[in-house]
């Protein structure tokens, strides 16, 4: 009887052990299937567009229109650099442009006068050519008459003298015409000066506009520590603007799970601020690579192989960007921890 009892207990123990092993195998298979169908990770953070606010021009801050953690809209004034020197520079550039335009107008009138003189010289050349032609034809008509005694010799001499005078007048007219044409100036230099002054005015007005720094996007002011009266240099970062127009979750998945993730897959994101409220999202992209600590940045070097043997291989993680669809504003904080589960196919419906 005792042997039979021990046999039953041994059999029961084996059955319990087999049941535990079978349950563990089934649980593992279920988890593997779930990981393949819907990979998830708790190594994720909430991300948003971040703009480091700086002024394109330097100067003294005369007004700060925002406060720490204040929400601003796109185009709202953030702070004002003293505009006085930039306004004066714009006024000077505007005056220089006026001077250049006046010089261009004067030069244009002078060129028009020179062109009129050249046109008059051309008329004189044509008149001299006509006079020479008439004098030449007169001499040609009188010469045979004078030789035959039908015309006085004196009349022929006067005609020949008039022909020589007409030829001389034509040469002088042509010289004057060449001089008049050569004297015609160009307005190219004056026009270039106007273009340069116009560009200088545009630069000065742009600098004046840049003295008023406005929000490039809607968001919240973070890291504001400057005060009115401080001097700032151009491109000096003063604070950060965390955008609230587009939110995303950056989820780090193991490389063994990436085959189950594709661009366009749906995702469910839980912010650690309130894990009871799911947020829908869409996979935007998977990182093409990450930096590892064992990489040696030697340019154009031969391959480096670390002389060590790793008995345990830890799966690398790659960031997956998930765009959030209409997330609750109260759950959106840059850098907040999150849990991300990716689904695809029919599971997205």
C-alpha cells in the first residue's frame, strides 16, 4: 500500500511538472506570437519640434514679451532688440538711395543732351554731303561750257572754290559728328549705384525687422533666463520654443523586432502622465542606423576588429518615430516617458 501511494504521488508530481512546463511553453509561444504581431516597448519618449530662439541682429534687449512656460502663437512677438540704430541705418540707406536716384536723373538728362548733339551733328553731315554734291555737279556742268567760251572763267573758278569749301565743311562735320558720338556718356554706372543703394536699403530694413523677434511656430517658451537691458550678440541662443503643432513618440525597438514594423503601421501610445488614455499614432520611419561606442572614427582607415569575445549578445535598439494623431494636450510634454505598441494590417481597424 505504501508503495502504491508513493507511486501515485510520484506520478502526480510528474503530471504537475509537465503541466508547468507546458504552460511555460504556451506562455512563451504566446508572447513570441504577440511580439511578432504587435511589438511593444516601454523605452519611448514624447518628442516635438524644438526651435532655439535667437536674434539675427545684436543689440540691447528693450522688451521681453513672454514668460517662462508661456504659450505663444506663430508670429507673436517674443522680444525686442533696441531698434534705434537699425532705424537710423535704414534712414541713412534711404537717403543714400535718394542721392543715387538724383544722380541717375542728372546723368540721364546729360546723356539725352549728348544724344541730341550727336543727332544735330549727323544732320550737319548730311547737309554738308548735299552741298558737296551740288557743288560737284555745278563744276561738272560749267567746266565744258567754260572751255567752249559759253561761260566765264571766273564763274568756273567760283564753282571750284565752292566745291573745295563744301568738301572741307563735310570733313569738319564728320569730325564733329564723331566727337559728339564719342561724348555720349552711359548711365550704367549711375544705374549700378542705384541698384547698390536699393540693396543696402533692403538690408537695413531687414535688420530693422529682425530687431523684433517673433515666434516661428506655436508652442511653449522654455529656458527663458534673460532680462530686459541685456546685450546679446547675433545668433546667440536665448531660450527654446517647444512646438505643439506636431507631436511624436520616439520608441526604441530591438533589432529583432524591426521586421514586424513598417512605415504606415498604426500604433498605440501611452504617455506615463496618464497610462489609462491611449493615443493613436502612425509609424513615420525607422532609423537607418545608430552610433555604437565601439566605433572608432578614423577616416579612410582599414576595418577595425575589436579583439574580444562577447559571450552574451545584447540586441541593439533602433529609434522608431511614431506621429501622434490629435494627442490630448495635457499628456504632451517633451521628453515624457511613454509605452508604444505597433500594429499592422487588420489590427489597425
